[in-house]
C-alpha cells in the first residue's frame, strides 16, 4: 500500500493493495504449498507453480482489459471526474444537495 505514492495511482480504499496483491500472493503460494489433489513446489512439482502463474497473469489481463473498457464507456457517457469548480465547492453540496459539516 505504501508503493501507491511512488507509482502515483489513486486507490483511496487500497483495493488493489489488499485484494489484488493478496489474491495474487495466495494463488502463487498455492503452487508452492499444494499437497492435496496436486503437489506443489515444496513437493518437487515446479509445473504447478507455472500453472498458478498462468492463472494469475490471465486474471490480471482480464481484469485490466475489463476495467479499461468500462472506464472508456463511463468516460464517454457521464465522465469519470467532476469539474474543478464542483470539486472546490464540495461534492456533498454539488452532487448530493446537502452540507456535511456546518463549520
């Protein structure tokens, strides 16, 4: 999660850091520790690790392409971001018609 500042991407809920990295790590470690139904790297089966890696790459490509398509469609229909003036006024007021804080 600390790397997102270095890479400069916006992930306010740390979705990729938690679910993406955690999911990829778990899938790859399945290839290392598998012992029921398949043998993993620790039991001498390197091919299971390759199978897990192929699954992780295929899932990442599928998610990236799907996200890009959805982002393109949303950007062309309703836009991905509010205007700078709406952002300066505050989204509570411009988008929801209410004020969150009476300061």
